[in-house]
């Protein structure tokens, strides 16, 4: 009679039996899909209203500006304020801002300034929600399941990126207001889901309070003092620089080979599909590789794959190569985020994450400008070779980095789960 009980105590805990994680994850499936739908429709609305790509670019820039300017101050605020309240208010404010768009469409009052403000508010809410969610995750998920939870979050984002754009385009064709109504509804559903989270998401600390400026820079100071995290973030920034520029480059490359907009959409769908499959696989694959192998190996695989884009004229094959690149991205994310979650004290997690996001995502506007310059001066094939060269240099730097080469393994998650439960 004791054997079954002993067997039960050694079973790995199930993530899907965690009611609060399921509430958070499922609500964000809906919200993230809605954001992808409205994100696809936003430039379409701008182009249909003003017929100006530059106006669409202004709205797009307004939506990404918070990634650069809001992450650092948001970090200490996430560590100080009630994280559960931040999650709810972020979804509520984003939904309210977004709901003004269909009203403007019905009244015929769509303007660049209005859509730019809406996009900026959504971007700020995204920053606060993302930081609060990542800092709260260790409070609702046991350490043994953190990599799996992070991988499921990756799958959530990748799946929305795969399904959202076609849905956004289809709903926009029905009526210009429909995609924004759908997204507003998704925010409402997400708020309801978040109400099921009852745990205390704060880290209790007796450390004395510090000024907002010192708290804001605390994340940067912590990152700088830890060579492995510092190296990983700089490598991520280099990868983001390349792949942000690569997206526009591949679109122009496909057009250069005569692809239609429908074919380009299919190509990008294949690309996103690779990321979704990779996210689903990452929850298992991460156990079979050391962090050093992942950090070095992923960069070398990207360095090997990128030149292949220049040697094909088929948009579908371009999408397949992109899918291979996207497939290994989630494995990198799971390992790095798991590392940071383990190493960073929870009371600093929001600030360190905000510093990391500022450093790694702040390169994206530069990447977009750089892609435009490269495409104008060198054309799509030449731009691919430049980006491949940058990726090659990044792989060499990753291999030569002492912090990466001597990276310790992640904790034995499975064993931790067995002993804890």
C-alpha cells in the first residue's frame, strides 16, 4: 500500500494543474491574439485613411517607442507596486485606449495623432505587463516548472504571431472597425482571467527604500556586475539587430523575385510557424543542452543559415529557411530567461528585466533604419550578406567570451521538482 504513495510523491508536478498559471496563460492567449489582430490592422487603417506609408511609420514608431524609453523606469515600479494590480490596470488601460479606434472609424475621425497616442499607450501597457508577468511567474510556478512555463509563454506568443495577421487582414476586409473591436474584447476577457490569480505576487524585503533614479539604474548595475548575464544580453541585442533588419530585407527580397503580397504573407506565415514549433519543442529540448552549448550553438546555426537567403529565388524556400532560424530562437529564450530567473533576486527581477529589455530591444529602431539604408545602397542580396556577416561576428564573439565558455549548468529542475513535491 505504500508503493503507490511513494510513486506519487516522485511524480513531476503538472503545470496545467496550476490554476493560477492556467488563468494567466489562457487569458494572455486571447489578449496576445487580439493584439496581433489589431497590430496588423493598424497600418492598414492608416494607409486606407491617409494613403501615406510615412504616417503608418509614425504610428508604428509610437507603438515601439515605449520599449526604449519606458523599460528602465518601469522596472523599479514593478518591484515597488502591486504586481497583480499592474497586470489588471495594464490590460484595462490598453483595452480602453484601443476601444476608441472603432469609435473614430464610425465617426470618420481617424487621425495620425489619435492612432499614435493609442499605439503609445498600448506599448507602455505592454512594457508594464510584461515586466510584471515575468517577475510574478516564480511566485505562481514552482522552480521545477519554470523553464516549461517560459516555453509555454513562448508558444503563446509564437502562435499569436502565426494566427493573428491573417485574422487581422480578414476582419479588416469585413469592416475597418472589426479588428479593433475584437482586440478590445480580448482585453476584457484577459482582465476576467486575471481575477482568478489570488497569490501574493510581491517579494517581501526589508531593504531600505532608495531613490527612483538609483532604483532605475539598479538593474543596469546588476547586469554589469554579472559577466554571463551581461554577455548574454549583448548577444541577444546583436541577434535582435540582425533579425529586426532581416524581416524587411526578406520582404524586399521576395518582391525582388516577383512574389505577390499573398505569397509574401504565406512566406512570413511559414517563418512564424517555425517559431511556434520551436516554442513547443523548447520545453523538452532545453533539458538536453547546457547553457554554454545553447548560447554558442544557436549563434553559429544562425550564422550558417543567413547566407542561404541570398541563394534562393523561391519565397517559400525563403520562408522555410526563416522557419529554421525561428525554430531555435525559443530554445535560446528559455535558457536565458530561466538563467535570469534563477540568478536574479526576485526583489530585483523587475529592474534587471527592464534593464535587459532596454539594452536588447533598444536596438530595434536602429535596425529598421539600418535595413532601409542597406536596401537602398546594396539591394536585398547585398543586405543579406551584410546581416550574415554581423551574425558571423556575433557567433565568434559568443565562442570567445570567457563568461559564456565557463557558464555553469542550470539547476537540476527535474530533481528539484521531485524533492520539493
